[in-house]
C-alpha cells in the first residue's frame, strides 16, 4: 500500500512539472470561444431579460443566482443551393445566466443551440450579433 501511494505521489509530481507558461489561441483549439458570454459578462441581468424575455427558472448555487433562460423562438425557411425552398426549421436558444448578488452577469453557459441562419450558432446570432457599422 505504501509503495502505491509513493508511486502515485511521484507520478503526480512528475505530471505537475509538465506545464508551460505560454499559451496561444492556436495551441488551444478545443477551447471554444463564447461570444455570448463575451458580450454579456459584467452587464445587468435585468438588461438581458428586458431585451430577450424572462427566465424560465432560477436557483441559488454557491453564492450566485443561476437563471435558466429559453427564448429567441423563430421559424426560418430553408433554401437549398438552387435557391428553392426546402422546408422550414424552428430555432431557439437555451442558456444558464449566472449572476452575482448585484444582479451582474458573471457567466453565460449555452445549454441548447443549433445552427443559425448565417452561422453555426443561433444563440450567438441572437444574443451577440456583430455590431453594425455606423
């Protein structure tokens, strides 16, 4: 038993030494960018809910309040490569909005997403549209 613990501790120490101090975006392709969180982090949850509708539920979690929100319901017509209508599709978005005690958004976790009209994320199209040039 003691040999196993010593071996495990040595392995953990060896693995702990296997780290680098520099990272680049290209080196981390698995970490997906979250434009919705980038857009809303630090903003008032009241502003979010006023713009997109109220949450469907909420709960306390570790000193934060987590609001589960669903919205953005939209029906779109699917057009094939020939420009002909190929049917309709219903779009929506579901997310957990985590706020602090001041009702400020700390994070946004997308729970339900699907391909949008012009991108791979309908939630990003809806909740973090690109800013229009003035």
